[in-house]
């Protein structure tokens, strides 16, 4: 399969995932970073995102509890 054929077959999400896969694989193979470094940064990003979501939900839950009492 050629690159052009792959692009034509892929959905938008698949093109994004394939791009991330290809870039990470290339960077690891070129020894720009290691798999362990990538995994560490991935986990770091996930923790930050979960904290953001948790922080965003916290005020709403508090205001819902206050509204329920009134």
C-alpha cells in the first residue's frame, strides 16, 4: 500500500493516530528519546488532564450540593 492509498483509506482519527504512531516510532528509532521517556511523559500528561477534569467538576459538585439544600 502506498502512502497516498493509506491516506485515502484512513478516517480523520486514523490519520491522526497513524501520524502520532509514525512520529513516535521515528523519534524512538532515531534515539531522540526512549520508550521509557515517552511512557513517562504520556503518564504525566494523563495525570494533568485528570486533575484538570477533577478540578473542573469539583466547584460544580459543591454548588449543586448548596443548591440542593436551599
